[in-house]
């Protein structure tokens, strides 16, 4: 459960926040001038992190053995993924599961959000035929530059 109090109340009476924390509840400090703050016991945070990491690892291991189920699960969760081609949906599922596993092990999910946003942007482009034509035209009209592949140390055209 979460107890809520204003930041000013917390500053005036900080021990008031200890009662719910000692009982295992979180304390949400509301602020007028910024994002709210959440106080939690460290043992509760660690327990959640371990549980999430275990759940992610189990789900990823199960889905690694059934590619169709993985793609289906990801497309069901992200309805916009149905706009992607089957090979793109597969690539998104692989990228998503890999990002999820890495992020869970780090306890930082920014990478998952970035992967989802990048693929969602691709789906948005594909869903708008006029936008797709404009982007493709712009890519054709731009001067292409030949760059060296740093892995091969040769010029790639």
C-alpha cells in the first residue's frame, strides 16, 4: 500500500513517514514544483528487483524455445506491432526480449523504452502511406556517402 503526504509535511515531521515505512508501505511525497517522490524500504526494493529479474528470465527462456509464441505475445502486448511485416515483428520480439533481459539485470528499463519507441516509430511510419512515401523520396534524393566498414577496413557501397 502507499501512504501519501506532502513534501512540506515530511520536512516538518519526518518521523511521521517512518510509521508506514516500518509497516512495509511506501510513502509518496507530493510536490507542487516537481515530480512526486517515493520512499521505500531498501529490502522491499531489492526483493522486487530480484522477483522481476527472475520473472523476466523465466519468460525469456520459455519464449526462446517457441519463436511463434514470442512473436505472438509481443504483438498482442503492442497492438501497433501488427503493422510490422512478419520478419520485422520477429526482429522486434527478439530486440524487445533482449532489451528486457539486459534491463532487468541492470535494474534500469530505459533501454526497453528506447527499443519500444524506435519500433513504434517504424510502425507509425508504415501506417501512414503518405509519410512513408515522403521519407523514401527524401532518402532517394539525399546524396549518399560511401563509408568504410570499420570491421572490414574496406569501402562498402
